[in-house]
């Protein structure tokens, strides 16, 4: 057997260089590159190996470990899981920073390879710098925190273990049913230890994306349920996009006449103005989808995992509604007592359509009427302005906050009008990205994708701080097209470090910062369930000792300018349109739009519910009223 002597880290990089993915007969390199923040634990081991062995793969410098890992998540998501970026950090706090991003990847079923440095396997220098040192178990390190948030976890304590560890890692990273974050922890002494590796380990290895075919029995059972349906409904989940079953899903809907609602991950698989597209469904859905969903007797979920936002905490659908689930994951396919079709959507949908044998949903004008009502509401949302029909939804605890904000920060824009304006102003093939706060809800309802796969929303984990970092990942994936990150001021404050990486890499990302001096979504939840405002507004501390002072006049445009980015401060819609048009001429430099929007100017619920932990006992009567409403809704939910 021919061997080659390499360190563990050198062998890892050489292995990654030679991993390929085959999709429907076309193969390409699977690992695009590595984002790293060198430090004690990876700089002299893996850092040296990347210098020596990375010939095809890119190497990027990150600025924050969580941010660079989120960049990798967004990249893989935009590439429909066909390419990934690996991420490496030092031991201790650097590794811990990536735990949040690992959870983000796993919750969204997005592959990302995480390579944290680790404490010494030999234990000779214990406790090494940044070692937690658990007295009850000396084998534990910070990297054990990755175990619950990864699909696969391993620690390479001998250089020869790398071979079995990486074969298992690649198995998970390329498995559409069970993919997510993979963590390979690398003790820093082992990174530099050598072994005579078989040359065959470094041969070009092609992993094939398996398109699982449906079982005939499952197709027959599913077809029987659908043929009996009087008011069927399709749900377009992320699996439609990841399996690239866009055409098959559209053909199924058009041939059967079954309308569809969209999840956050499924949105933009089909353009918004398709006559059967009802828009976003569930808690953050729109009236069209939710009206049809409430009456549906059969729901056909394609590539969805039925989060509580999709099902409105299992309250949205009729108690006697039946479910047919098409999903590559058996776990997901069995949810809601469904008829499970465990298969790739691209193969299952044509098979199910053939078995339906000419079935046509017996809708008449219901779908068109629901869409027309929603279009009227969209027109209203696009045009709401302060002082022209806009009345902030406030209670006694924060009455007048919107008006105070308008005075403190010279704002009179509503969030819905700004979203509508951006939607109209950017190009059809530009990509938008978001993750947290009220913006994902408003966007699932309001955003009108004019191009396929132009909507990149992280809502499986709804992770604050994903937006700016993710925009960079999207930019890496889409090349010359523009990406627009929709981010609240709270999330921007939390994590925007990769804006500097974008500047360093000459990557233009557009950051649409909705500045309402608050954590508006949580403030809405807080106040809407009877509580007083507490720690959800960016106010100065007042003379009474509480956060009752003026809103903090943060100039986010100057923050961006300090990095060297282009920025605009926006107070009016006309300024917004001019700024977007001007920014389109800019190349190679990140752009930030500091858009002053009023609090409490988001969309409403549109016939949905979301279960939260309302308090049963309180001195505040508004809390008790919220709890009674909670109990009333709970009576009509499915129990499992």
C-alpha cells in the first residue's frame, strides 16, 4: 500500500480538496473553501496545513466566529446544499462562538463543517490556555457543547482517526434527509502529529446526491386521500428548493388546480404572482393562505417540517383535516399523523401526479377571491404613512412611543411601506436575506419574489446576527447579482462584524437597516400579551431610574462609514428610492441604508395564532385577559 506522511491537519486539508458532489450526473467540488480566525489551537496546525495544502479551496479571514459560521450557513443555503464552506476557530471562546451558528445550521437542515481547535489530547500542559477543566471529567472541553446542536460530532485524538471521522462527516454533510452542522474537534497537539496515510484516502471521492424514489404503496395511499379531497391545499416547503423540484411542484399544482401556501424556506420556489400561489402560511402568513388553510380538508406538505409558525401552533388546520407529507426525512414525513411519502420531491411529485389520474380540485373562485383580497391589503400596506391612516397599536404602558420616536429621530416611515418600496426598487434577480425580529413575518406576508430562489430567510432558528454575515455568504454564492440584508437595529448591533470582511473581499452587500430604536418584535409580543415595556426599547435611563428617557439617536450610517462602507440616511420614501438607485452604481463596497422607521408599524396577524407562555397568575388584568385568550385557542389545537 502506498502511503504519504502528513500531519493530521495537512491530511484533513488534502482530503477536503478532493471531495466532490454529483447531482443528476453533474459533479463539482463540494467544499468551496475555509473561513478562519486563526488563534491558539488552530493557527500553527491547521493554519500551516492550509498554507501548504489548499490549492483549489479559497481561504477567507473571518472577524467573528459566529459571524463567519453564519456566512457559511447562508452560502450553503443559497447553493441549495450543493456546496459548503468549512469554518475553523481556536479553542475555548472562539469555538464557543460557533455553537450558535451550528444550531442555526442544524435547525435549518443546512450542511456546514465546523473545525474547532481543542485542548491537548496528551494532557501534558493541562490546563492549557482557554481550557474550562471540568473536575468531574477531564475529557470534556468547550467543544462538547457542539454535541446537542450538530448532526455529527467527533474528536480526533489520534491522527489515524481522521480517516473514519471524515468519511462519517461527509456522509452526513451530503445526506439531504439528515444534514446539518458537523463538528470535528481537533486537539491542537494532534493537528501537528504525523501519520503514514494511505494515498487512497486522498483520491478524488465523488458523493452522489441520492434521490430517493417513493414506494408504490405510499403513492397509492396518498393518491386515494387526495382524490377524496374537496378543498385540498399544498404547502411549498424548503425541500422543494433544495431538491430543485420547482418545475415538478408547479406542474403538480397547475395540473390538479390545488393552491399552495409557502413556508419561509419554500418562498420563491415559485414567483409570487402565480395564480395558485397564496403566499406565506401560518402565524406569519397572509390572509389568502390562512383563509384557504382553515377550510382545507387535505394538506399536502412538500419538504416542510411543520414548525409552529407554519401550523400556527397546530391551531390553523381543521381537526378532521388529513395530511400527506412528501419528505426525504422519515421523521418529518410522519408528522401530524400523515400518510408518509418518504422520497425526494423531484421524484415523488410526478409519481403522485400520475397516480391521481386526472384529479382536479373542485375550487371555483375561492382561490382567486382570496388572492384579490390579499392584493388589496398589500396595496394598503405599501402606502401606509405616518399621519395618513397610521395609528400605532399601543397600550397605556407605552402610549405615544411612536410619536416620541418620530420627534427624537425625525422618522415618519412605516416598516410596511419601506418593505414595499425596496421590493419594487431592486432588480428581480436580486436576493434578499433575513432572520429575526418582525421583518421575517412582514416579509413572509409582503415580499413578492419576481425571481426564483431570491429569498433566503433563516427562520428555523431565527438567529439574530445572521443577516449581515449571511449576506456575505449569499454574495459568495450569487456572484454579480446584488444581495439585500433586511435587518433590525437590534440585530445589527448584536453582530455585523463580517461587514468588514465584505469590505476586505471587495464584496458589495446591501444592508437595509430598519432603525426603530427597539427590539420591535419582542416589544410587540411583550405588550400584546399584557406586559409593561421592559428592556425592549433603546432608550436612555430616565430620572425615575427606568428606561423612560428619550430614544437613543444612534447614527448607524456613521458606523458603516467608519468601516469604509458607503452609507445613506433615509427619512422619506423618495430618499429611499434615490439611495437605492445610486447604490446600484457602486461596485465592490458594502452599502448601508440607515432607514428610520416608526415602532409599531408592522403587519398584523391575518387569522393566525401563536402559542406563547402566557402567565396564569398576575396582578395585571391585561395578563389575565391574554391567558384567557390563550386557553380559548388551545381548545382548538391538535395535541400532537
